């Protein structure tokens, strides 16, 4: 007869609209019973197929929603793992920077200490060298004075002989 259930229902609706009113019936009308029953039989026959199709669509929709939820959950988990990895890398980088700063600070402190110690050593060595030279100079002066004194006794002054 006709196509889908919607079309058959439209035909039934049209049939009721176009029906002649019953005498003294108010809103009541006269319909061709066989035509109405035929339409209802056809609607009834097509309903399981359309219901099955609707169920398939609802099932497909549910499957699609489930798959989308699973994919969304997977994406969320991957994003969380990536965030954790980045935070971990960030923490490692921060720790490395702090350790690097500690090493630089320690190296600076050691360099200053070595400079101080080497300055003290150099100052001490120069002082001892200066003292040794001063002592040697004193010995030379004393030796020279003794030499002059000894030479003065051994050699008579000029003109006295």
C-alpha cells in the first residue's frame, strides 16, 4: 500500500480529517472500516521492522557513545601521564639546576679559599725570603766589617811604616 509507518499514519490522520461527520454526533465521524483496518494492519506489520531499525540506531548510538567515552578516557589518561612526565621532567630539571647552582657556589667558595690560601702562602714565603735576605745582608755587612777590621790591623795606614 504505502511506504513507512509515518506515511501510513499520515494517511490515517488524513482519512479521519476528511471523514463525514455523523448526524447529531458532534465530533464523531463515519470512516470506512475496511480502509482503516487495512491501514492499521499495515502499520502493525511495518512497526516491528521500524522498531528493529530504531533499536539498531539506538544500539549504534549507545556503541558510539561508549566508544567515545572509552576514547575520551584514554585521551584523559594519556594527558595525565604526559602531565606527570612533564612534571617529573620539570622536577628533574629543577633539581639539576639546583645541584648545578650548588656546584657553582661550592666551586666559587673553593676558588676564593684557594686564592686566600695561596695569597697567604705567597705572603709567608716572601716574608721568609725577605727575612733570609735581610739576615744574609746582615751577615755580609758583619763579614765586611770584620774584613775591614782585620784588614785595618794587618795593613798599616799609608805613610806610617
